[in-house]
């Protein structure tokens, strides 16, 4: 694979980042994952808008202008013949002597990108649905910033695996915040789509934004409010969204079957129209 590191494209085995990089020592960095379908980037400008917001919240410098970042993304797709999968981009505060204080302003941010080939369109889970368990949300309180501190979500996903299911839904004050790496939704008995509102409690998903727009365009009632685990268990449908999973149905929560245990109609339809629009 060809990767990009601080201004150069090189084989992944030759890419080097300093051990003093603050991403490595402090998780002092942010990232984006952009989906690629038929060699095309999905909602690139949305991901860049969120990146700028994450950078600003952490007083991190922008590593390059959007057109330059777009060109790097496109070149990586081409160099790796990427047809379907993801591009990962990470910006950290760069290398500086270890100190809790941010280094001087002239420290150069590190910029790293790589591709991951994956089947996004034909996912078995789209037909079978995902099973999830709930875990307490023990992350920090600024989940709206897409930082590289992913240890707790990683532990949550390991816990899900240990319990024999696909993913974990994180819970705070009795309500679901989000999945380990995706936004969470339910459809209630009356057919209303419910998902958490945008604030510091969750990541402002780029796929979430697109899917809520598609839902509204399809005439679905949408309510942005927290929902409890109990509500989720008696919901007609449940699903998740992310750049790498698009829309995937959830058919079981903590051992309770959702609906009839098969992927819901609304989740399935939203997945189809999301993919149609991305193509
Ligand atoms: N994760 N919530 C969390 C905690 C996430 O990590 C993600 C994305 C999302 C969905 O956001 P978007 O629709 O913009 O992908 C929600 C990415 C895919 C990842 O870490 O791999």
C-alpha cells in the first residue's frame, strides 16, 4: 500500500512518525474516515467541515487547505486502485518534547493518510442485522470532537465480542449515546425515527446528517432526542450509521429481539437510498 505522511507518498513500510509525536504520547490529534464507493469519495466536504471544527476546538492548526487535502485523498485512491473502502486521515499536534502544555505555535502538525479496502455495499449484516449489548459510556465529555482517543470504544467493542455479539451501545443516564463507532437510532411503534440531538455527548456523524435529510425527504417523522435502553428494546426498529457501515439494522439489544428480529423496513430503505445517492 502507498500511504501519505507529512508531504510524501511512500510505501507503508517506509512511513515514519516521531516517537515524540503528541498523537502518540497524548492522543493529541483528530481524524476523519471517508467512505469510498466505486472509487468516489462520499461526502468529502462534510468530513472536511467536521475536521476543521475538531481542529478549532483543540486549537490545532489546519495542516493544509481543503483542495490540497482533496487532491491527496484522490491521489491515494488512484495509487492504491481503491474501488471500495475507506480513507483514514489523521492530524496531530506534531512532535515536541514531552510536556502537558501545548508546544510553541511553530510546531508542525503531522498529517497521515492511508486507505483500507473493504466491502461496504454488500455487507452480510445488512441482511442479518447486528446484535448489540449496552455498556456504560465511560468516554470523556467532548465526544463531538473526533479525537484519536479510541481506547474506551475499543474496550467496549472487545466486551461486545466477549459477549458473543457485534457491537456495543454506550449508555449514559439511562439513555443510549451512540455505538462504539457509529450513531444510534430507533423507530418507535408509531413509525417516528428517534436519535440523539447534536451536542457534546455524541459525535456529529456525517452519515447521520445525510440519513436524517433522506428520512425527512422520504416523509418520515424525525425526533432528535435521547432515548432510553427500555424504549430501544420495545422499538419497532433500530439501526446505526457511519461512514464505513452506511446504515445497518440492529436486531437485538442485550438479548432482547427488536421487532420481528429481522432488519427493519425503514433501516433497509434508508440504506438503499443512501447508497443510491452515493453512487
Ligand atoms: N467512526 N460516533 C462515533 C463514536 C464514531 O466513531 C463515528 C465514526 C460515528 C459516525 O460518524 P460518521 O457518520 O461521520 O462516520 C459516530 C468512524 C467511521 C471510525 O472511527 O472508524
